[in-house]
C-alpha cells in the first residue's frame, strides 16, 4: 500500500475560511487520490458540492441499532428489493454521501445505484443528529430521494421524510419507537424499533 503524503502531526481538518474561494473536488479526483494513497482508504468523509466533509466517529448506540436494523432488513426485505450498508452513494460529479442504508430494486442493482434508482435512505443518528436532520436531509431532498428515515440511536425516535423538493422534504413526521415505520416506496418493508434486539 502507498504511504500517505501527510505528516502524522498535521491535523486532517481545517476551519473553513468563509468568504474565500475553495477548490471544488470531483468524485473521480477523490477516487484517484484514494487509489494513489494520498487519502487513506479507511478515512471516513463525504463529498458535498465538491467539499470534503469529515464524518463523526460512530458511537456504540449507533452501531448497536445499525446492526439490529441490518439483521431485520436482511431477514424481512421482500425479494424484489435490495439494500446496501454504508456504501458510497454517488449523487453527482462532485457529491457522494454514505448512508447507513440505501434501498433499491433488485432489477436495478447496486452497480446502477444513483438518485433515480434509490427508493429509501436510512440514517442512524447519534452525534450527527443535527447534520442528518438539517443539511444532509436537504441534500437527499435536492437529489430527489423519495423517502428518508432518520432514526435517533438512543431514543429510537424516527423522523420520516417524504415529498422531496429544492427546499427540503415537504412532509416530515416523528414516530416513537413503539410505532411502526412503513415504507411508502419499498412495499412490504416495515419495522417497529421497540421490537429490535441489540446484537
């Protein structure tokens, strides 16, 4: 593996210099830098409008709920649909994000996953709750993802988003852990968070 070009003492992030021009990166450029070893392949970030946005470390509550959901989805998802876990979801030439879960039709396949084939995104939120409910939800809406669930890892409160548009989602509902989450775009997919067992 190539050695990174960054000194271990150098912080991997900087504070944005508001008002100054910044270089816009493309997905292809980022992928090339990962292949070259300039960016570590294990580094977790998203590319939003050409800007690299580091992702928060995942806490234990996030991982417990994500694993329980993964098992539930894998054993109950109707056969005409598939999902991917923490995949690089390419939205455009200069944007990719990493949803905890993204659902699509089996016939479309993971190789063809894009904003037109994605049916439902699920984000498990702990320290990232304000980001997931704010800017990231608007990103999903702007790219026309028809349905977004943001699930709070500790309280298991779910925020169901529908009716995407340029200003965000037009329909946002909150459900507590005892209420069933039922997908409008993945027929047959539902989950009651209170019934999930930690793995």
